[in-house]
C-alpha cells in the first residue's frame, strides 16, 4: 500500500499500517521486520522515487507476507478435517508434534503444510523420513 503525497512524493506503509495480522499466532512484529528487509532490497534494486517503485515494493512484500497472513487467518476459522487429522497424528507421534511446534518460526513452511489436504497428509511421513509415502 502506498499513498501519493504530492506530484512526485509517495509514502510506503510498513508493519501493521501495511498489513494487520490477528495476534492469535504472534506473527505481526516479525512480519513487519521481514518486510522492512524486503523493502530495503527493493530500494537497492530500483530508484525509490515513483509509483512503479511503490507497486514493485508492494508486490515483493506481499510475496513474503501472503503465506503468513493465510497461516494466521487459518487459525481464525474452525479447523478443516485435514488440520484436525494432523492434530490427531501429532497427539500420537511426539516427533510430529515437536516438529509442528518448532516450525512456528517459519510460517511460510507451516502454511505449506496446512494449505492443502494433500500437503497435510504427506507431511507426517516427511517428518518420519518415510519418503516412500511422502508427496
Ligand atoms: C496481544 C498481541 C500480541 C502480539 N504478539 C505478537 C508476537 O508474539 N509476535 C509478533 O511478531 N507479533 C505480535 N503481535 C503483533 C505486534 O505487536 C505488531 O505487529 C507490531 O507491534 C507492529 O509494529 P508497528 O511498528 O507496525 O506498529 P506499532 O507497534 O503499533 O507502532 C506504531 C507506533 O506509532 C505510534 N503512532 C500512531 N499514530 C501516530 C501518529 N499519528 N503520530 C505519531 N505516532 C503515532 C503508536 O503510538 C505506536 O507507538 C502482537 C500483537 C498483539 C496486540
């Protein structure tokens, strides 16, 4: 998101002013920090002086943010059957439970696991090293 402040001046939003995550899985501050680095990289790659830059910055930041937002929003809905199945599996297998919790610092990977029933079904097999059954 950006705002035109005058003919040749723009403001680019960051942090909660850019995208607001529910605090349910505690991602907002870390995402703000991460997208600040993405914005810095975009400043180094492009002249930061026009609307084209603002659109490029937004697109690069959204690439980083989208899985985090989707992961967060998933916790605001009743869990679908494949997510419930993963919790049942984790309750019976300590390695799966530990890995799921350890990976909370990587919401992009977490969302990849939960985003489709196929990924969710394959993931415990990957954790166990059962590559023959992993997707
Ligand atoms: C209960 C809760 C738990 C959370 N837990 C986590 C967590 O575990 N991990 C995590 O990563 N994130 C967590 N977050 C999210 C995190 O707190 C926010 O994403 C983060 O603080 C956003 O940083 P920010 O700098 O964008 O905005 P803010 O931290 O809101 O900073 C904005 C600042 O601007 C100031 N300001 C506002 N208007 C003006 C004005 N007109 N002029 C001057 N100053 C102004 C405000 O006073 C404020 O100091 C949690 C949030 C909540 C509510």
